[in-house]
């Protein structure tokens, strides 16, 4: 089966959730899935479920903590760049049918690595690998290279009324 490149971007909620839904569908079809999470370094409820309850899936985080409201540190940059190198090897291994680079667009936005790095990954991926890249602020070059682009648009969000992330819903 030919693998394509999908990008989920935009300011609306649901990019990671959509990618995880695709991962579950792929596992149900007997495919092997790798999820590399950039920027994120905390344990989220979905990560517990995916790693404890499902075979055929591997999740690895390449973030230290959440720095979105401040500048990334050198350690944040190193973690993302080391993770990107590891992801390249994982994709090239041929072991995984679906590879999700969660929040890779945000990593580019914060200069943890370059959009050209993602384009090289696309160019070098084995033909059978389905590659999903998530995160706000996807670069034009990436959108042009992708086979499928979905933009999540925020219309209304309860965060704007002071509601914090709720366990099991947003975290």
C-alpha cells in the first residue's frame, strides 16, 4: 500500500486527537505505528492508554516540558534535534507503517529544527510509510508538499472563558 503525507494544522482543537484516531484505526488493521511527540514531555492520558493497552504502537516524547509561553532553552532544542535524528532512523527502518510527528510544526515554529528537515524526511521516507505531521503554524513549503492537509479552525473555545485542561478530555 502506498503511503502518503498528511498534515493536520490550524488554531482549532483536535489535531493530535485526529492523528491518534488514525493511529487506532491503523492498529485495528494490523499496521505498526510510531508516534514521536515534539515539544511535549508530560504524561498525557492518551499516552498511558496507547503504551499500556495496545500492541503494535510505540510512543516517544522529544520534549522536556512545556515552554510554549516562553522561549525554548538549549536543552529543548537539543531534545528536539536528537529526536528528529532518531525519527529519521525509525522511518528508514521500515518497521512502522504509520509514523506520526506530533507537534512537529510547533517545533519548526519555535526553531527547534527547520522545515527543510521535515521536507527531507518526506523525500526520504519509504514508499509504504504513511506520515502524519501535526501542529499549528505549518509552513507553506510543508503544505505544498503534503498529499492531504486538514486545517482545524477555532470557532469557539471554553479556554477563553478560563476553563483549564480537563483530565481525560484535553490532557
